[in-house]
């Protein structure tokens, strides 16, 4: 659990303190946080890949080099749901929320680096989470909106990810229901 807290907490703290001018001493800390953030995304991709392997029944192959797997091992093991019929559904939901949080950290960092990226300068973590979830749900209330091209590109990327997750989640759910019916001997009506 400490690795998970560390992975979620440190990039968020650094994202809220990012400025356009980084001193030499802050450069190492920033590089470390970028590394943690990339590791964060690698774990999310691994969770989504595991869900796809469970859904489509293919053998999961290694998608990351050995060194990255060693770095991810303790954190990823904390996030892997117990293998059951609900495993792919839970893994897909966790991966989706992981993605929403990852974009929220990016929005926080971008708003602190470029004060004109959003209509509200210096988005806090809660505001970024709110904006990320509203964007992923494609609700778009319009109370926070991107101004810069970088912010708009991030929003477009999140929308594409969220739409892929929606399709993927319903595929996982449909497959789970279908397999449950087959094990019970229920044939679907035509």
C-alpha cells in the first residue's frame, strides 16, 4: 500500500507546485516525478491489457521491459483484483478511474505551468479531478474550459480514452453476462 500512496501522492504535490521557472535543484525532483507519472500510466496500461486478455481469452504477453516490470511489481500487485468473473469488470473500472486521475494530475500541472491554459488559473487537485471526470463522462458543464492548444489537446485525448473505455467496459460487461448465462445453461432469446 505505501507504494500506491507514494505513486498517487508525489506527482500530485509536484503538479501543484510546478512553475514556468524551475531551478537546478528542482530539476531532479521534477524528473523523478515525471518518472513516477510515466510509471503511473504504465500500470494503468497494464491493467487495461489484463482486462482485455481476460475478456478476449488471449495469453497475456509482457508489454514492458524487465526493468519496468520490476519497478511496477509491488504497486501493480496491490491493484490486481482477485481473479473471478468480476475480475475483468473491476479491473476495467479501476483502470478507468486511474486514467481520470492521471489526466487530473496533467491538468493540475499544466494549469500551474501555464496560467492561461484554462479559464481558472492554478487548478487545484479537486478542481482538476472534477474537470477530468466531467470531461471523461463527456458531460462538459462549461464551468472550466481549456484555452491553450496544449490544454485542448489533453482534453481531446481524454475524451478519446474515455470513449474507448466506454466501449471496452460494455464489451467486458456483455462478455461477463454471456459467460455467466452459458455456465448456468441459459440460452439467450433471439
